């Protein structure tokens, strides 16, 4: 998988930055078709006072700006947690070729769990989905983050 050696580690590093800021530790990276990182983001919902400031949406916005196109055809989104329904919808609208995520989200996921956005007949674009890449490290980041707050 092109970009694996740098993309998921970069997404995990972004997730650690989010945790250090008191944000839920989710990081996202977008690579182009050659595997080059074009955007990196982490959750900023509290920092930005914006409920839509999920890592995936911020990375999609940044990649679209860098590439000068709203359609990220040929690009891959690498994210440390299964995207929610909102982010899955944005992934479909951005026409990302591939979604690679680390940890599943049984409560809030929108891809393999919950809404299963890509499974709906009304979803006009379905990316290739690869789950479990970097799952152990991503899951541990989330467990530690929430354990410290309980």
C-alpha cells in the first residue's frame, strides 16, 4: 500500500498532538496517488469551538486547498479512528479513492459500524476501505486519553 510507511505514523503523531492539546486523539493524513503526504490534521473541535473540526474534515479541506480541487480522486485518507457518519459523507463527496483507518469505533463509527454510510444506495461514491492498520497504537492512545479523564 503506497504511503504506508509514512502516512499512518504521521496520522498517529497528529493524534498524539491532539491529545496533548486536550482534544480526542484522532489524526488524519491524506496522500496523493504517489503516496506523498499532501495534508495532515488532528481533531480541533474544542480548540476551534467547532463541532465539525474533526481530523478527517480538516485534512480534506487542507488537501483540497493544496491540490486546488474539491475532488480528491486518487488520494487516500489515513485516519486513526473509524470515521463518523459526518466524515464518511465528506469522504464520499470528496471522491477519495481509499480510506485506511486504524481503530474501529463501535459507538460513533459511520463506516463499518453505526450508519454505514458507504453501504447506502444513495451514496454516490464508495472508497476502497482498509481497516485495522495501526489499530493497536491508535486504540491505546484513545484508551489512555479517556482513562485519564475518568
